C-alpha cells in the first residue's frame, strides 16, 4: 500500500485489469482481450471478424480505433485514478487483412497531476503497423476501485 491507503504499482494494475474485464461489455463484445497491464502501459488484442469489414472490403477504421481506445483506457486508468479521454488522433498507415488479429500497445509518454499523454500503436500480429495514435486523458480526483485489493 502507498501512504494514502491506496494500492500502488502492479497491485493496482491487476485490480484495474479485473475491473475492466468485468465491466467493459463493449470490448468483450468485440472480442478484445487485455494481454498486459502495468502502470502506464497496456497491450490488448482483437480478432478481426467479418462484421468488422466495411463496404470496400477493408477493416473498418472504427474497429481499429475501438481497439486502440481500449488500450488507451487501460493504460490511462492503470494507476487506479479515474482518467477520461480529452482527445485522440489517429493516423491509418496500412490496412490490416480481414481475419487478422490486431494488437494495440499504449505507452504513457507523460503523466501530470491533471492530464497524461499516451502513444498507441496498432499492429497486425505479424508485426506490420496499422495505425499510430496519441491520446490525452484528464485525470479526475476520484479513484474508481471500490475497495483496494486485499482488503475485506
């Protein structure tokens, strides 16, 4: 525990991962899996299904963005303090293949008292980069974990 009574570091990240797995129904519906969560870092995957293909036969940008947004949310909330998106920008670099598994990695670039900046990369499982994003969160004062891990 930290001096303020909240869990710290990896213990908090584990609690956040459990919280998100239980409550993020949209990510679950899309088949998104959280592969790794550490303070300021996350990695997630999503299989591209036929429902995610647009009229041109390409993977819909919204599906790619949804995976990136989930990784961004996981990394942004990994400290246990509620963080909500202020902005995100996306640059589509190469179209993924339908049927591919996409990976998103979010890395904290800078975290201040009220805002934090993240770099998110979406790639195909074979390593080809699909999209690059930057996201800024607003860090709210409240902590969203109902009870620190290990406390009854």
